[in-house]
C-alpha cells in the first residue's frame, strides 16, 4: 500500500491502553482538510436542520478521526469524506434522541440522492432537469427545503470530485442506510457474539467501507466488497469493543439519567457472566487484542491471494489504520471523555488543495470563506523595532549541537571494517595518505548517517551493544544530524551519486518487506544487500581508483564485483551473528521483523517443500496410494505446521512490537531443524572462498591487509 498521503505517528506519545496491538499509527499529511470537512458539516447542519444536540462531539478532537482512521484518502477527497463521517455522527446523535425524525431524514436523503443520480446518468447537471424537479417534488410534509438543501450540498460536493465514483458511493449508501436505521433500537442480546454481529451492521461498517473506497479512489466490485467485509469482520469487531470501552462512562450515565436501555459489550458481559465492571472491561480488552491478531493473520494471507484485486487488498490493508486511528482518537475525544477540553485539532490550519482548478478546494468552491484572517497592516504602526533586526553582522552558530549525535555514534565500539578495506585496497592503488584520509572520512560520514537513519526506521534500541543514537538524542535531532553527515560527505566529494542511490533503494525494499510482512526470495534479498550494504564498499573502491597513483592497478569492473561479494559476506555474516551472538542484542533482527537470510531460506524452503513432499519422494513421482506417498504426505504436513509456526510468530511480533525470549528460541529451533542455519554458514564459506580467489586474481602481489580483514570476519561454526 502506498503511504504517500500520510506519515507515521509516535505511538508512545498517545494513550492507547495497549489496544493497538503493536500496529502502526498513521495520520494524513493534510489533516487540516479533515477538520475543515467536519466543521463544514456542522455549519450546514446548524443552518439547514437545526441546532446541534446538547454537548455534541463528532469526529473532532485534539486529532481528527478521519485523518487517523483514513490516512490513505486522496487529498482532494479527504474533506468530503470527513464531511460524510461528521454527518454520520450528527445523524447518530439525532437517532439517539429522536429515532422517527432520523429515520425519515435518512429515507428522504436517500430518495433525493436516487433522483439526482438518475439525473446525472441522463447527462444533466446536478441541479438541473430531473434532479431539480426531484428536489422540488417533495412536499413540506415529506422533506423540508432545508433538509433538501443539506442533501444537495452533500451530493454536490461528491459530484464535483468524481462523478463515476460518486455514483458508486450513492449506490452503496442507498443499499446500506436502511440496514442502520432499521436496526437501531435493539437492546437485548443472548451473548457477546450475537451483540458483535448486530453491531457490525449498526456500526455503519458498510458505509465506512463505501467512504474509504471513494476516498482512496478504489475500484472494487460488489462481490469483492462482500469478500472484504467478511475478511475484515474481526477488525470491525475489535473497533466496536474499543468504542464500547471508551464510551462506557458516558453511555452508562445517560442510561441512568434517562432510564433507557444500555447497548454496550461491557453491559452484555456483565449480565451474561455476572461479571464486575472491571472484569468485563478486561475481557473486552483481551477480546479486542485477539481480534486484532486474527485480522492481521487474515491480512497476511489475503495479501497473497491472486483472486483479490490490488484495490481490494489495498482496502483490507487500510483497515489496520482504521483500528489504530479509532483507538488514538477515542482516548482523547470529548465525545467519550467529558474531561477532555473541546478544541479544534492541533493541525487545523485550513489550506487549499486543488484538483486542477484555481480557487477550488476538493472540488467544492469557497469552503473556507468563514475563516477569519488578520489585516495585512495589523499592528505595524504601533510597535518599534530596533536596527538589529536588519543587521547582517550576527555571530554564526557553531555545529556543537548537530555534531553531538554523530560524535556519540563514532564513539561506539567498531571493528573498523571499512577503514580496513580501504587499507587493503591501497596495497593495489597506492593512493596518497592525504587522499586516504579524505576517502575514509567520506565513507565514515555516509556509513554513520545511514546507520542513524537505519536504526530509526527499524526501531532498533541498540547499536553495537549500546543505546542507539535516537534513544539518546531523540528521533528529530538524530534525523537532522544524519542529514548533516550526508551534507558533509557531499561537500567532501561532489559525485557520490550512483552508489548512494543504490544504498537508498536497497534500504527501501528492506523496510517495505518488514512493514508489509512480505518474505522476499533469496535473489531479491541479495539484490537488496548489493544496494544497501555493498554500495559503500563499491563506493570506496571507486574513490580510491579515482585517486590512485599506482602505475598498475586492478581492473575497476573486477574490483567492484569483489566489493559486491564482500558486501554480501558482511551482511549475511551480520544476519548470522545476530542470531547466534548477544553482542548486538540477542536476536534483535527478529524483534525488528527483518527478513534475514536464515529466515528467508526457512520460509521459502518450507513453502516449496509442502506441495513437493506430498507428491514426490527422493525426487521421483510416486503413487499417492503407496506407503511412500503417505510418508511424503506426512512430511509435507510437518512442513506445513512448521511454516505456520514461523508465520504466526512473525504476525505476533508485528502486533507486540517484539518477540519474547521464548518465541525467539522457538524460531531458532525451526531455523536449525529446517537446515537454514547450516545453509547460511555454507553460504558464508562459499562467499569467503570466492572472495579469496578473486582477490588473488586481481593483484600481482599478496594483499596482507585484506587477508587480515577476512580473517577478522571469518565465521567457523554454528552456535
């Protein structure tokens, strides 16, 4: 899924009560548009329907619900989607207070939308012809002019963005609005499962899915929509339980005050099992976490389903952010906690995102006309400013602050592999001592900057057995310092270009596989390593070749191939040592969800072997009724069990954010039983031999520094 419209939030900065299950939290980059859409819905409601219900709190809080629950919306559609969501809150409150009025309103809005849809299908303007006639055909006893105007505003906003997508949304809404209005008053349930089934409908699940499809610009058939609903059922049930936990105090108070039935999972559990309030709440929490884990497992399987379109898979993936967004928003919403101060979201600063036309916001003109601005000359005649404000003679800030994270990283223990590689190559290149200093500094700057960014992106707590730089200086300052290092490197040498691009592209795939729980093939993994790790080794070779004064030096193509193999050896060795040594933190790669060579080998081997073992033995086809075939089938079953163990542990790691010691030992057991640790060691031995052979072919004399470096990196046995 493309995350171009959103960025990650720091989960530690928000109260989640552990209900996010380790999932990431994202927020839309244009969150202010979600706020504008909600405010516009409230304004239209007050002007055209009537005052808001007492103490109304919709989707707005210190952070907008739509911005965190639908971070994949296209920017030009975000405001109208938020408008739709806010109308849902307004109608929900109205139904809670006057059910008959709400039902009539929902019915008439649907009818009006149907007439307008027919008019648009006939090729006429939204408010002309049959559409306008339809709008005027309702008597005052059926739908008021004000209610008609609200529906028109709503339809007009949608149509201005995308007519075909709006038509599809209309169709979905007309099908599903009756499901909500006809199932709003039920209060008695046999058990929690029955309650959750009811709430999946009552929660406006289908309408939210319809809004997401529209907002993300997806094309999904009715059949796929049904499949997505069924697959995502655990996600919606988890969100419902979270909603019930967060809204309990408010709902319970209202039920007591107004003497009305209480519709809440906590109440269902208290009555069904004679539980205390705390016991019922805890049971809801645990059930929610289990449902989140179940959904992530389903999502992992669905991502590989060929019968689902790309858009259907994108919709399913987006719902994990609906889960986390619902949690984050609910815990700071005055709708559920009256103690929270009523205020606009922190990000509110209305701005225009155009859809191809000037003065157009999300396809609807002048939505922000009510936003007040200060006069351009405000205060300029009454405040005196000294001449210091225009003086250019001010002291320059030193680099002490920006250098501090870099100096901390450089102080951590290191084997100095890249410096040793430079010394080894200089046996052949004869680069001057002055240039060697510059080359080593450039490589150190680039490598250090990439490590600082890598640790943030991977969520690594340790680097070389010590706290990672961002754990000491914070992510923002570490990002800034990493950028400073790279700027310094470019200043030292202007043309690092190609290998830097390889490094960044390689890292992007490493991050993508971890984020999306996609196991790469061994070939894809090697290609990633050739970019992410080997690029720095190739870079230093190219730099030294450019500065060489040797009368006879190695062929650059052969040398860069040698450096690529050295980079592979270094990364695979790091993968192996991470699983067998406590120097960096025991199995830290497993905590981070990295796909290292042993894990890739185990997952891919088991996947291939499951089918193969059921049909062949010793490489030859067998009769499926024979004893040999039965043995092969049994072995295939064992492989399947092992594969499920690995996949489920990886899913749990995604949810929990790390692996327990017991889980790590179980993964290592599976890696050993599958022969993946031995395979990795054999790969290291083969690379080691190939590097030695190519080094001998490159030089006319023995390269003792390179031999010493390889001896330092040599791995001899499985731990």
